[in-house]
């Protein structure tokens, strides 16, 4: 092998190639790409909104991601490095909704209406200095994203609705009670034991909820073993649900003129795929992508595919 190698290359070239080979063999590997990370606060009259960013502003379209719940912080979206990886290519913003996580400094009596949620998102936008951006709403966050897009279409370059409800709560195809009657019954027993409408019962209910929203039992167990405190505020969740109970954005969807991507886990029993199918067909030109090995959290269960689908859409492919 070595004699053949020497016979086909001149001595000078061979020497250069040996030096190059030695460099790659003995020099330490380059460090992994470091992604800029920062936190901040958007101050408003009613609330101080905590946010975090990944990446840096450049020519790539920035993205703002809205978490679901209601009543959760965005911590449940940070259980892998997906957003950090997306931050390698573009500026990423995530924030906590009023009353949760890093946004608990709320004026007494401040409302939890959708108008308030939209105003909060716009305050974050202004604070981080974005004019035009892609907007992603995950789960309940999809409802906020649709409301913001209807109110401020001038700022929305592209819209992504990930395992989102339809334009109202009433449009969700929700199958958890039909698929998990055993866990539902256990939840009822927990509530009876811990007390109806108590915070302890609500937190037990949240854990039971997460037990039902994965496709893979292995990924479910891995997620739940390290998820820690998700910033759950039951009272905030209740207030948001009451304030938005009759919200209906159906009439607004036909007016959306920005590219829209609808994502859904094929085995999402919390927001079944029919919800996404109907939503995509209600928005002009919307594209729908199903994740075949995911429940309600495809960003966690199929992160490689999620990043590719998202990046292709953001890059116009």
C-alpha cells in the first residue's frame, strides 16, 4: 500500500501530504460551534416579560417561538438543544407569557385576554428590535400566533403552527379520553385524593397529561425523567382559558397572505391530525406536514426532521 502511494506521487507532494495527514491526526478537533445566548426583559406597564435568545441577527429570517399551555413557561420547549441548533443559522427568540416563568412580575388585576397576550408579544418584538420575522406557535401558542398574525400582519413574514389548536378552542379534535381511559381514571382518583381544584391536583394532572402526549414510550420516559420544573401556574392557565373561551379567529384565516406551515404529530391524541388538516385548508396556500413518529411534541421526538422541515420552510424551499 505504501509503495503504491509513493510511486504515484512525487517526493515533494508526498512530503506535503504526510504533513497534512499528521496535522489532522495529531491536532485537536476544532471546538463545536458556539451559539450566542442571552436573556432579557421587555418592560410594559402591566408586566415584565422575560425572554431568551439564541444566535445573532444576520441575513437569515429571525424566528420568534411561542410556547403552549396555557399556564406553562417555555421550559418544556427547552428539553433538548433544538432551538440552540436553529440559532446557528438565524436569530431565535423565546419568551414566557405573563404570569409564568420569568414573567411573574404582573400588575395586580392585569387581564389574561388574547389582546393582552398579543400586546405582550409585540412588546417583546420591539425590545429585541425585530421588524419582520417568522412566528411559530406551539400547541396553545398557535392560537396566540394566529391572533398576533391577524392583528399585526405587517410583522409576520412566515407563520408556523405546530400541533396547534384550530382558530378556536372548540375546533380541537381531542382524543386523550378515548385513547387513555386508564390514565384519565387515575387523574380523577388523584384529584379526589388531593382535593378538587387544588394546586397539588393540578400538578399531578400535568404529569398525567405528559404521560399521554408521546408516541415513543422511551422518549416519554426520558423527557419526564429530566423535565424538572416547567413553570406551571395553574391559576394563570385557568384565567387564560376563561378569558379566551369564546375566542374565534376563523374569519381571520382567509385573510392570511404570508406563507404558512402547519405541523402535527401523526399520533398526537391531544390535538389530533384532523385539527391540523382543517387548519391548513382554512389558510390560503398553507402546507401541512405530519410527523410519523411523534405525538404532541415532534420537536422533541423527531428533532432532526423538525429542524429540516422548519429550515427548508424558512429558507423558501
